[in-house]
């Protein structure tokens, strides 16, 4: 009867069971040792056993790695990439993220990612893993530009990741070192749409320690893409795809004159500069904001 109950628990965990679960089922330490001795249990990682036969399949061992690290553990990094199908092969040691506790398990690579929240994890293949977007964020620093571009493209061509999910993650973690690596991948083919700007400009401003933009408020007879009202600055968001004719050029300059005539400072931010040179662009904007604020204080 007890062995049947052990099998029932293990069947939900790729044939694995933890020492704590065995004790909860009523086994004593001597009972566990006996089952190890006669081959009913087989050690996988410290405190985790395969039931009936050794754990040989990578997926079974990956599940065991998460069990070994406790209730706050999540498959992460390269292991999560393989779990989602973005990489083809499992590589050991398995990688596990911990949000609480201080476990060190031989044969498992432990990560303690910054600000990993529960809604940035998913159940995939019956194992708790970091979400595709979060996995890429955590992995970026370890990959070359070429490798990372391939990783993200593989993920975006799957059913598991969308550009919207990347944008959501960027907005959650604007100051994460890997955020700028992900910005490149959220542009709409053929140039950014207004919705692209509306999603990405707030994240860019937060990452660069700039004021939060207000989107689409009428100014001087026009509706700028965004503004910093407290500074009387309007932001026009440009991209070469949509501003590459003489008519566009003239129209933009006429609009800028209207802004100046109304006491507003127009600033044009290109998608290309925001995505490909975020730190340099952010530094120039911070300087402009500081000078504008200083000028306003003097005028007051």
C-alpha cells in the first residue's frame, strides 16, 4: 500500500520523490535506507530519489533538480531555454533560480536573479520554469550578440513568446543590465508604429532616469507624440521610414516653429537612436532636462 502511494506521488513528478514527501507519507529514515538498498529508490540529487529505476532521461533529472532546491525553485537559464524548446540539447549542471533560501546542491547550478516574481515563471512540461521573456533577460549577459540574436529569434518564432511579452518585461525591469539587449527586438517590421512608441518610450525614459512622458496631449495646435508638461518640452518620435521625404521634412520643421512660438521646446527622438544608442541618447536628454529645469527656476 505505501509503495503504491509513493508511486502515485512520483508519477506526477517524472518519477521523482523527495525525502520530505517520503517522510510525510509515513516512512522512517530506516524505511528510506531499506528502499535505497534494495533498489526501489535511486538517488538523483541530495534529498531527491527516482522511484523504481535510476533517473536517466534529462527531463526527469531537470524535474529532480527543481525538487531538490525546494518550493521556491524554478528551472532557469540554459535549462529553461531547453525546456521551452529554444535550445535543442540539455546541458548539465541544470540551472535553477532561487528567490528564497540559501541552498547549495552538488550537481546543480544555483542562480539568484534580481526581482524574479511569480508571474515571470510558468509551468512548462510539468516543471516550473522562468518565462521565455524572463529567461532571455537572465541569459543575455552570457551570450554574444550573435548568439543572443539567434536565441531571441528562435523564441519569437515559437508559440511561447511575443513581442508584447518582451515589452512587458522591459517595462518591469527598465534598469536591468540586459534591457537594452532586448529593445532591439521589439520594433515592428518596416519601422516602429505608434503603439511601439507608446510601449517603449516610457520604458526608455525609466531606464535612462528621465521624467515619465505624457502621451498624445495637444500642444500649440498639434498633438505631439509625447511631452514633459512640467518642463514645457514636447517630444516628437521619428523614424527614417516615416520621415524620409521633403514634405515630411518641411512639415516637421513648420510644426517645430509653432511649438517654439508657444514657448515650448521641441525635441525629436529617433527610434534608431533610442534602440541602438540608448545610453548616449539618454545622457543628452538628461542634460537637456537639467538645463531646462534650471532655466525655469531662474525665470520664476
